[in-house]
C-alpha cells in the first residue's frame, strides 16, 4: 500500500510494474483462492 516499500515500488514502476513483490504475492494468492473456490 501507499508508503510501504516505497523505494522498491519506485524501482518496479521504472520497470513498468505497478505492484511491489508483497502486493503481487497477495494478489496472486487471492486469484488462486478464487479459482480453487
């Protein structure tokens, strides 16, 4: 979220990614759980 992992978030944004690693993991986990039920 905002203010969390700012430096890493900036690096990801420069690489064209909008999510930091932790948020990406949470996102993927939520997708997985939605698929599995």
